[in-house]
């Protein structure tokens, strides 16, 4: 397996965090035409693609907690100063595409990182290196509910949950022109892969359960249900990424790639206060 990824030099002091954020290894990028630079933060890691001017994947871990913190949401986004200027798209909001408003959509959510990793890690979620154009209806609707319920519902139920998120692009994505002239492609959907090593020994791939979801940008406030279910092979084919790259093909074949009432009940994702 060839991986066209490298580590951002300034992330080297935090590279050991990849073991905590990326279960069974960071996603491997098979697209030689769109290399990925891995950025490691204090609460998450991501693979930034200069050709797409946004991450192709981002990964984090949340755990059950008896109490947490909840800082106020920062008011400003920031270009990531660790990136070269020609990779920075500016911190202004996105324009409309075909009459539809697009938000600065977090890949790794402010909510999860804020409550579990604290204020400094929360600030890092507002770097534009963690942002992709998301339709306002989807970002403020079903996607926001997914982000919150991963930590509010699944983490308490399963003790710890690993998440990998990222964009899915069509063959000819629309482009948003930024004030500095850079063109940012708009994804047609976003994926969310949840993983939990359910039983001891927790590093045994045979004990790993996953849930793979694909959320089209056309959705708004629809319920979280079976329509979102995808599979690991389908998402790998659409993204060019290899998830859990340290697993052998035989080990990956054993993964549960769909939800069930026993493993990942959607009823747990019902709105909570």
C-alpha cells in the first residue's frame, strides 16, 4: 500500500498523539496527484490536502466522562499559521453556491474537543485547516446532531469512541472563489466512521466494531437513520483513502460495516437535552 502523506514538520513534537487519535493508524492516501500533509493538534489530527485546500480526513477520540467542561464558543476563525501562504484560504465565511448558503463546517467538532480536551484544543478546531464548505442546512441540522450525539450518546454507552470524518467529492465539484483568488471545491457529501474496540484485548482487530455513514449535503434536519449507512469499502472507493491501514485485508474483512440494534443503535442518537 502506497501512502502519499507526510507529516507537517511543526507537528513533529506532537506526532505521538497520532496513536491516540488514529485507531490502527492514520488513513493512508492512495492519490499521488493530491498528496496529504498530516497536522497533529492537542485534541485531534487531520490530513490536509493542498490540492483541495481542506482536509481529506480528520480523526479524534472521545470517552465517557463523569463530568466535563463547556467553554463558550470562540467568535473567530483563523488561518492556520503553520501552513504555507498558498495553502491558506482566509478566514471569511463561504459564499453561496447555486443560491445555497455554505457554512465554515468543522470536520472535528468544537463541541467534542471543547468538552473533552479544554480551551487550547478548542481554539485549534477553529483553524481553517479543520474547515470544509458545508451547506448551512446540513451543517446546522443532521450533521450537528451527529457530532453531539457521538459524545452524548455513544461515548457513555461504549466508554470510548474513535471517529474519522471527511469530505466526499463528486467528479466535477463546484468551486468557491476566495478573496485571495484560491478556488475551494465543494464536497457532495461527508463521511463519518465510528470505531470501538469492544472487548478485551482492546488492540485485537477481531474485537473492533465500526459504523460507516455517508451524509449527503442535500440533507437538512432529517432524522439519523438507516439511510445514512455506508460501508468501509464504499467509502474507500469514493475517497481514495485506506482506513485502519495497519489491519490486514483479512482483519478488515471481519469488521462489522453496518449498524445493528446490538452494536450501534440509532435510538441512542435520539435528541437529548
